[in-house]
């Protein structure tokens, strides 16, 4: 089992920045990749960014150049730095830990971009 706790969401104006954190506990050694997803009202959950245990990153086209995923292995935590936020980034953001055969999810943290 892996437990995930997100933090760092909030209300920010367009053009602003936020950093989301996801702290993992439990069977950390079983995680081969971590990621962030988001779900806006009335829309399907979508991939935002992933990072593998080897450090390879992947981003949705909509966030490339604005968002950065990173990790701190010593703290069992990964982050999503979000810059130049847009109203369309408003969503519930979920962190995700991938093991074989299970994906684990956090409870979600709300990000609202509005003036």
C-alpha cells in the first residue's frame, strides 16, 4: 500500500504561480513513476505531468514550458511547480503513484485561477 497526501493548492490570479506537493508513505520502494493529473468540472481527468524513478519527465502539451515536475527522494515527495497560470488550469489536481499492478491516488487539491 502507498498513501499520498497533496498540499499547496489555492486561489491565484492569472499569471501567478503555485507549487503543489505530494508526500508518499508506505511501500515507497514499489513506486516506479509518479505524476500529477487534474480534473475540471464536467471534464475527464487528464494527465498533467509524470516523472519516472529514473528522472524522465513527460508533460501535457497544454502545460509544457509553464509547469515543472520534480521529486525529492530523501523526503519521498514530488512537486508540481506551476507558473504563468491560466484560468483554464483551474481544476482539482491529484497526485499519482504507479506501482505494479496498482495506481495510487491522493485526495486532490483544488487550484483556482481567477482574477
